[in-house]
């Protein structure tokens, strides 16, 4: 949308009437009023509305969508009335059978990286920061949550929906309105809401855990994340005050495509992080860390995504180290090191996407999403810490956050700030190689810890047919097994895989990190006994962290006709249960390999 630059800190007002059923033609009708000049301008409902000339691009860009250009002349506000399509790439509508209670529908959004534009017209770039208010009109038996401050739940008022929909719908029987306000400027991808049969548990002075209103789910989530307040306090000690007031968590249905999404005030989580041993808290630590690095300071474009994820990966490991100890943090680093090396193999034919600063012109960011910005970005910051020492680096990070909070920056801005505050750093570390070079720089490293070395050593012995003894793994939790499996040879005999599982029942693990790592090995060894479990897993969850490797393992390579047929059939049967983003990623994998 072509608007005045002042809209970068404007406060749009959004009204949405959400139907009781997701099926067309009951499409959500939304309107957005966007101040074009001043966020303190009067509400558009008090102004005379005149039609402004506008145009839409004749051919939609396959990635960016349709360009809306509006001609303004001495206008203080702009009102856009629009209808969001039921197949919006940001929205997943779940029918009652897809929910836990099987009685009422559920809807949620996922706007990162560039899907906010599929909900409402906007400058959908992290360079644009917005404030907003929203009115969600929902069936009375459902409730809404949002990445904003909840103002009130009330009866609808005639005429308040502006051009969103008729009063006959807005003020219909058994309808309620939930009012929300986001008073801090955020990038559009952090806009989020969910509506459903939602309950909650209090787990701290700043945190509620929300989920579908199933007591067992709510209790398990509350138990898993009961240490959240301690993590927030550790984060504040490391990085400065927590500026978002609330840190609430929403555990979504299994189709949620990510592990977590750092929506301010209301983090979205996959249920796969509830493992029963509090280890799921590492995902919460990552989303919490985004409260400083990602939400307060944001990458200007997706080409600088490492500024969000590299910093946040470094920050979450510092929080984990403070809360759970150095060995646990070392395990996280070790798992990340393995995944970084795997990504080098994935992008061996297109090394552009092994850089920190990438060229994404004409590229859909969903197609090149990887662990590189996370793990190579972490390695870069860890390298700086080792060079100047932790105390100095801690002071640098606090100054960095204080200097750029509520701003969107690029790699050059960070490097200039680094060189200005750490004189001579460019003589000690090849900053250009780290940010613009391909592959893994020679001064990157794996962690040094006894538990990491022990697990990698045991993994190496598996090549010779040695399975760990029960006394050697008695204290292992999911992360230890994940690191072990990640370091096993990628091609072993099917009999070895079966023997390992006979001892430790890894295919049945409730920890999906362990289960999926094991199933990848089973597919690689063509151990068909586990293909049923592969199919069950692909139909049970929609998290891309699991879908991507399993579908790739099935579809990639020659002489795998049976596996390719399995991949195609399972996707056809499961596709409607996946979020549109995940569905698109799987379609790309199958199009490439089938």
C-alpha cells in the first residue's frame, strides 16, 4: 500500500466479525482505518468519508501479492474496507472435529514472515512498525486472545463496526465483542489472534497459560511452564527491563506450523513442546528472548533475519544457562551445531542461503527458512563474546538494546555499532566473512563440555554396532537423545535401527524431537517397520520442524519409489489439517523431488 511514511508509527483500527463456522460463504469481514498523518488524529467514525482514488496492480506478484496504491490529497486519515478471503495464507480455520473437545470451531493466525498482508492491507515489512486497536466480534460461547492488551469483553454496539459488516451481523444473537489495543509499535508480522473454546491457568504474576479448554491440557501446560517468571527475571538481569507488561502463552492445536511464535504479550506455542519434564521451557526461553531481540529490535527486512534469530538464540541460551545450568546450555549449542552442519548440506547447491546477510529478491522467505540465521548467527555472536569476554559483551548487548529499541535495523547498522563500541574488533574477527561469506567460518566451534563429548563419543561408537548401555543413558532426557541421534551416521543398517529401538522405544517417544530424529534414520536405512509410525506422525502434527525433514527424507533420492508414493499419499490425506504455510512448504518439497 502506498501511503505517507508517517504510517510507520500509525495506529490502525481493525474490526472483524468472525463467523461461527469457517466454511464459505461465511467469510470474516474486516475494515481497517489507518491514520495517514498523525496517530492522534480523530477517529474516522467522526469524519466525513469521501472516496479516494486507488488502483490495484493488474498482475499479483506471486510472493508479494497485489499492490494497492491510494492517492491522498490533504487527508489526515485513510479508511480501507476489505474482505479477508477464507483461504488467507495466515489463517487456519479448524472445524470442530479438529479441536480437542470436538464441539466448537477454532481459528488462529500466523503472520510471520510476510502473511499479515493476507489478513489486512498493510506495508508488510518489518521496516514498518505499527500500533493498532481491534474489535473482534465472536460467538458468545467462544473467547479471543490477541498480541495486544485486552481491554474488555462486552456486547456489540450498533454502528460501531463502521464498514466491516451490517449491524444485523455485528449485533446478531449470541455475539460478543472483544476489544484489544497494541500501544507499542510492532512490525506487522507480530499481529496475531486466536478464537476458540479457550481456558487458562495462572503460572506467575505476569503470565497465564492459555489453551483449548481441556483440563488435562491446561494442567500439563501450566506444569511445563511453571518456571516462566524465573526466566523473565533472568532475562531482565541480562538484557534490561521487560517492556511488554504481560508474557502470556497460548498452546495451540497440533497444526500450528512453528515451535513458537514470539507475538508480544501472547506467545503462540505448539503442543509438542509439552513434554512433561519442563524441557519444553527452552522453546519458551527462545520466545521470551525475542521480547528484547526481535520484538524490541527487529531486522529491517528478511535478508537480515539473523539479527532477530541469531541474537535470540544467543539470548535464550544465556537464559537457559542461568536457569538450568551450563551443561544444559551446552547441549543446546551442540544440537544447534549439528543442525547448522545439516543446513550446509541442504543448501550445498545454493550457498547464498548459508550467508547471514542474504539476497532474497524474488524469493519466498518460507521456501528458504532454515536454522542458518539461528545457529550461524549464534556462532557469530559467541565468537565476539569469546574475543572480548563475557562481561564486556554483556554491557555491549545492553547498550545495543537500549540504543535501538522499537527500531528496525540492518546488518550494516549493527556492524557500525559494533565497531564504534568495540574498537579494533574488525582486526580480530573477519566481520565480512561472517556476515557475507558462505558456509561455516573456520573460527566457529562446537561446545566444550563433558556431557557433549560423552554423547558424541557414544554416537561414534554406534558405527561399530555398539548401543549405549542402560546405565550410560539412565539420566538422559530428550535433549541428550536428540544430540545422540543427530550425531549418528546418516546411513546405517536397518537391523541396527531396530536393535536401538528395541532397547529404548525411541519411535514411541512422546518427545517429538527424539521421535522425528529416529524416524529420519529409519527412513534413511529403509527400515519399513517404522513407516506406519512415520505416517502417524505426519498426520498428528503440523509443525514444519517435523514435516520438512520427514517429507524430504521420504521424497529425496533415487530408487525410493515406495517412499515417494507414501509421501504423496500421506500429504493428500493430511494436507487439509496443515496450516497454509506448512502446506505450501510440503508442496514445494514434493514438487522438487517427485
